[in-house]
C-alpha cells in the first residue's frame, strides 16, 4: 500500500471513530435528559401531594417513589467523559472537572431516593413528606452547582 | 358585577385552564419521548450483542432487559387524551382515534419485554436472541403505524 493510501486509511478510521464518539456524546446527553424528564414526571405528583395540591394517596406515592429509586442508580452512566461536548446539554463542564464531587451528589440522590421508596411502604404521610424533602434537597444541591440555567 | 366583568372573569378561568392543559400536554410528550430515549439507551447494547457487534455478556444483557421490562408498563400514561396537540411530538393523532389498537400494541411490548427479562435470567444466549427479536418486532409494529417519520 502506498504511503498516501495508508494515510487515507488511517484518517478514515480516525474520522469514523470521531463520528462515533460524537454520536455517543449526543446519545448520552439525550439519555440523561430523558431520564431527568422521566424522574421529573414521577416526582411531580409526589411534590403536589407533599404541598397539599393533590390529595395524598399512599399507594400512588409508593409506586412513584419506587420508580424514582429504580432510576436513581441509572443516572451516572449518562455522564461519560467527553459528553460535555454534546450538541444539546444542560450539563456544566464542571461535572467532569469535579467528577468525585458530582458522583458524590448523584449517590446522595440515590441514597435518599431509595430511603424514600422504603419509607413510602409504611403509609406514614408525615414521614413520607419528611423524606421527600431530603430527596428534593439532593436534586437542588446538584442542579445549583452543575446544571446550566434555563 | 357588570356583564363585561363576568365575561372577563370567565375568560380568565377558561384561558388559565387552557394554559394548564397545554402545559400538561407538553409535559406528557416530554415524558414519553424521555422514556423512549431511556428505553432506547438500554435496548441499544442488547441489539449490539444480538447482532454480534458487542461481545455477549449475560449479566449486562439481563440487567438491561430488567430495566426495559420495568419501563414497559410506564409508557401508556405518557399518552393522555389531547396530547397529540403537544408542541413537539412524534406521535400521530391516530393513536387517540385507534386507542384500543394502540393500547394493545403497548401491551404487546410490555408482555414481550417482561418475557425477555425472565428469559435473560437463564443465561441462554440463543433464547435471549430469539426473545429479543420478539420485543423488537413489537417496537417496529407500533412505530410503523403510530410514529411520525423523522
């Protein structure tokens, strides 16, 4: 193979790798935004019940708390290194420069969300509300630091 | 109250109801698109393993099949009546005019996805692949009829 052919072949491989990487980044951003929407969809009715805007329904509260707990350990895989370069993302690049801190915050959410799912099985409205607020605090703490303003 | 004031008050209530309904529709569309992204994120590696583009990993296959099974009965609530009017949606209005048929297709997906999660616990690559194809068929059958072309 001539030198120029080798170069073309190497470039083709490099470019296709870059193209895949770019798609992967966009895919990760789409995934994490999708997962946030799904969590928000389930978190909304819990918040409405906690604030008295919707009648408290223990079974509904527990069902949605269970879902959020299930989603909670699926978040981090949506933030692979380099995916701050995705075309559309609400994630600040600080996530990857402060990865340990960000990961800690994601795990705080996971821990409190799983605690909410456990508490919600006991049909105790006051305790549900107390634990709900702890989950909400973990969301807020992370979004304030790592989510771009709308 | 004068007639004009009554009219203004009635219009204000009507408009705020419309505004809420509109937000609810957009919220539902955002939720269902988010859930589709999350399902796709997990379905991708299964497809890659089935097609031999990624080494078969029984534990990974089972983990992602479990997730998809969990999501499968969370789809229908993302299609409330009227949400064909959402600002951004890939859903055809036919969904709501053929609701029974659409609901049947969503339940086909749910049944086959749950069967895949069950099959995947047995670490039998051939059976995993066979059942994966049945799930994929239910996606295709519904998308062809009810999803707008990109």
